[in-house]
């Protein structure tokens, strides 16, 4: 009865949040992608503002490795973590020194911070099925002194 009340195969909201935090720490902070992959289901899918189409575990690993090579001191701090049903939502801040080109950004030697918001879907066994992440790339562009945002003309009010 308790498992049915908790939903998601008996995992508590705290256990689901811990799973998301652990995945962020293993992948983004430590680059321990083989260990992070153990937290993912075999049907894992990653979607984000960094990739043009969903990728599997291998694609996610490749993307994280490339970013960690460009920002070798990369750290990720989970600012907020919420859980409801089989979903977890994380608000995180990634920061580090950009030392080689990535995502159209030239190396600056400056520490940049990038805000990220992710929605995680876990299966009943607690494996991560899907992560959808939105990165604030415009904020990174501004920190690096790149051209301002795309101008939008709003109608008069």
C-alpha cells in the first residue's frame, strides 16, 4: 500500500531527487559517464537547447565530454530540486573557465556561468528515462561580450 501511495515503484520523492542530483554530479561535475549511464534506462533520451534532436546515452556522453574538454574545471550546482510523481525538476548553475571553442563560443579564459532547467522522467524502477534541459545560452553570450539578443519589436500597448 505504501508503494502505491509513493508512486513510481516505491521510490520516495527524496530518492528521486537524489537520483537526479547524483546524475548531475557524475556526468557534468566529474565526467564519470559510465557511472551516470548506470542510472539511465536502456531507453534513455536526452533533449536540450544544445542539440537539434534527442540523443541516447552515447550522444549525451559525447556532448558532456566535449563541453568538459572546453570547460575542464566545470562544476554544476543544483540550486533547486523538486519531485512529483515520476518527475523531477532541477534548476542548476554550471560554471567554469572556457579554454577552447564550444557551441560557437570562443575561448575567453573567463569563468562563465550558465543557468539550466531540467525536467527528468524516471521509470518505476527509478531509472532515468528522459531529461529535457533548457540552457541559458543568451546569458553566456552576454558574459562573453558577444552581440546582444535578437531584437524583437513589440506592438504598442
